[in-house]
């Protein structure tokens, strides 16, 4: 199957794969048709699972290939480490500025950003999840843009896995705000559809300029690490459910590590 994809355009593969990963957010929300509420312990475990998957994807599918690509291009181990580290800081800064200046609201920690009172609460939620999802799509696009289809598939699979519990948490939270099942499902799906945009950008940039590959991988890694530390883990720890969240992190990390080894 992977061989048959080799002739396809990286832009096409990055878009399709990130679209499928983003659509998993809507798929994960489907249980709200039957389940209208989930316990705080389960919610913490699900959020932790997503953080674990993203952390493993960042480590094995972004940072390691980024260092290898930088070393191959520039021939220096210290230079490769510097380039990837710089790319990670740039990616984290991009997310930090987006988080600081975009009005949004988290389900547990509340409103953040500039003038959050100017928007309806549901839109603040949507912006928060959109900020969260963009670097995931970017990572998938960069993975395919590098030309390593196996790595791209592993990244897309991991992001899709992470999006399944996220979609459920989003939909349940929206139900709690008084939204209908249908509208909650639609919003959960829409929050994942920013990922194909990131996928196109990531695949396009690194496929057009090969020397930018380690920078792109590092950028995506830094952005995802920022999301993990600044968004997901604090959300999972707000209500004293650290242990459940930690178990979720461990399970998610090991599953994604297994997928990366077998698929990548």
C-alpha cells in the first residue's frame, strides 16, 4: 500500500491524511448520541491519553527525523541539534503568540487571550480547539512533505487517535452548555477541519524547499509540545484527576510508540 502511494503528490497526501485525522474529532464525538455525560476521572484519562499520543508523535515522528534530516543536510551533529532546537522554539513562540492574542476559552481553566468577552462562549471554545488542532495538521503535512510516507502515516494515525477522545470531550462539554446533540456533533467536527489547512501548509513548505525540512519538523514539534504542556496537561489536572490523566499519558505514549515503530 505504501509503495502505491509513492507516486502521489506530497500536497495531496498531506491534505487527505490531515483531513482524515481532523475528521476523527467528529467521529470521536458520536458516542454523545447515547452518552450525555462522562465522569471527571474518565475525562482526565481521555485528555491524558491524547497528551501521551502527541508526546510520542512529537518525539519519534518529528524530533528524531528532524535531527536526522538536519545532519544529512548540514553534516554536523551540533548544528543539527541547534537547527531543530531553534525550529522548536519558533514553533512554540508561534503558538504562544496565537494563544495570547486570540480570544478563546478552555472547558476547565476558563477564558484567555484578548477581549474574550466580545465573543459568545461557544466560539471561544471553537477557537481554543482550533488553536490546538492547527499544529497537529501541520505536523502531518510536514511528515508527508518530507517524502517519508511511512512517517506521515504514523503521524496521521497518531493525530487521529488523539482526536477521538478530544471530540468526545468537546461534545460532552457543549452538551453541558445547553447545545443540542446535533449541534455539538457538528461543532466537534468543525474544530478538526482546520487540520487540512495546516496539512497543506506543512506539506507545501517542506516539499518545495528540502533544506527547510528540519526547520519544519522542529517547528511542528515545538508547537505540539507547547499545546501538550500549556493546554492539555493543565486541563486534565484542574480537578484533581492527575493520576487518571497520568495513566492516560502512559497508555497513549506506549500505543503511539508502538504505532511509530510498526508503521514508521
